[in-house]
C-alpha cells in the first residue's frame, strides 16, 4: 500500500503539472533540439554518479568494508536502478546496507550510518550551493551584498563538521573529502543541466533555471514519488510563477534530466539478475565455504 501510494502521488503530481501547461508546447521545445548537447549532458551526469560512488566507497572503507572502486561502482549502479524503480529512492540505499551486511559482516548500525551520512552530506552541499547561487541571481530577490550570504554559511559548515566528529567519530576524518566530492557531484550535475538548456536553445535566465534545478533536486530527494518523478516538475511549475523562467522550457529541462537519470539507472538491471557479478571473487569465496 505504501509503494502504491507513492505511485499514485507521482501520477497526481504529473497530472497537476500537465493540466496547467500545454503539453504540445513542451514537445515543441524539443523540435530543434541540439542532440550533441544532450549527449554531453549524459556524459556529465554519468561523471557525477561515478564521483558519488567514489564518495560512498570512502564511507565503506571507514567501517572496514574494502571494495575496489570497480566493484563499488557496480553496487552503486544496482542501487541507482532500485532508487528509480522502487518508489521513494530508498530501495537502493537499503540494498547497499543489505549487501555489505551479508557479504562483509558489517555492523548494521554502521552500515546504515555510512549510507545515510553519504546522502546527508550530499544534500547539505546541494543546499549550500543553492543558497550561494540564490545570492547571485538577482538583487530583486536578494538585495543584500552577495558575500554576506556566504559568510552566514561558514558557521553551518563547521557545525556539521563538529556533529560528524562528535557523534560519528569513525567518519569524522572524511568530512572534508566527502564535502569536496559532493561539490564536484553537484557541479557536474549543474553542467548537465546547463547542456540540456543549451540543447533546447535556452540562453537567458540561466542562473534562475540552475537555481530552481537545485531546489527541484531537494524536492526529488523527499521519498514520496518514484525516483523524484513529479516532484521536480511541480517545483519548476510553481517556481515559474516567482522567477523569470519559461514554464515549458523548465518542464522540458526537468523531464530531460529525469529521462537521462532513467536511462543511466537502467544500466544496473544486469546486476539485479546477476548480483554475483558485483563482486565475483567474494561470491566465489563464499561458495567455496558452502554458502548458498
């Protein structure tokens, strides 16, 4: 019932969006699209996910779960598939915890902490970038000096670092590394969004589109839709009433990013049917010991 409810919420969100805009105008945005830019957008999105996988592996290493980057990327790909096709985006995280608990005998609390903190730091950096970008988009929306908004974020940075070191000491030394990798992840995804805008020939109000894109990423992270479907579009719909952005271009940006996410996530379906391919040596070792 919980999963069905999330499917219904996604459908309702998309219905609400397309009941307020012209679907034909959204399609028309693609009429002269430059697909070479779409290809570049896909490449930068893939790059962002590879960096995110490396970030997660650093948290695994902190709890003595030792995997090569290649094996970790395979696990991350399977997690991406579950995040899209198991409503709410939690399925992939749950499987990662299950996998390392089963095959590395890791403590369940530390496994959950590793996966959750990886996601939390990523979201905090996303908020950080969104706030900074908001300070630069237009004096009409932020009349104060731009450096002030950055200054206000400094205490937040050190507060989060203190919390991590105080309550999760095994991960404390990872804060700077994880934060740096998170900035790189978001930077690559912003470039992905930028190339989508270039592909559909949108050259004005770029900062506004990118700012709303970041906000929509926060909305998509809330686990009440299928991989963020509907949540991003609703964000762009209502943001178009506040900021000088074209709602049809905004929805096209959102849908294109979702389709790229869907396409890349499908690469993980192979490991659904062949989980032993994630870490062949580990499965071989377990089978030699009599494990099923």
